[in-house]
């Protein structure tokens, strides 16, 4: 992407033009509405076909996704519309169900 380009338009467009998205989920992932919006775009592209998502679960397991993001999602419910937060919740559940790589936390 060229410097100075508006990221709110450029990132979703770049995701839509790509065939693969690598989604790195960390414990702080759901604190960012940017990340959540991008995940919804990835999910939408995958549902249309021709796009593959590869999740990387960094220091968490797929089973932890819904529980570890609860606090962030509850906070978002106070600031964003029901439809937007519901889309994020559905996208997180979707990505947690995809076989990906788990990078365990150091012991």
C-alpha cells in the first residue's frame, strides 16, 4: 500500500483482493476494533469462496478464544452497535473453528 493511503479503505480492499489471510490472534486481539473489522472482512471473503484464512493462535488455544475476549467484547457493546459487535462475535467463533497453528506461551 502506498504511503499516506487511507487505511480504513485500503486494508479491506487489500484483503478482498488477496487469496490468503493470516490471522494472528493474541490475548489482546479483541481490544482492537480495527482487528475485529478486518476479521469480519476475512470471514466474508472466505464465505464467498476463493479465499483461505490461516489462524495463528499466539499464546492461547482456539478453545480460549470466546472466553478470553469476553471483557473486551463487553466493553465494545457499550461503544458500538449491536450489529457490529455481533459480527465480531460471529467472526471470532468462526476463526476459532478453523484448524490453524497454536504458538504456546513460554513455560
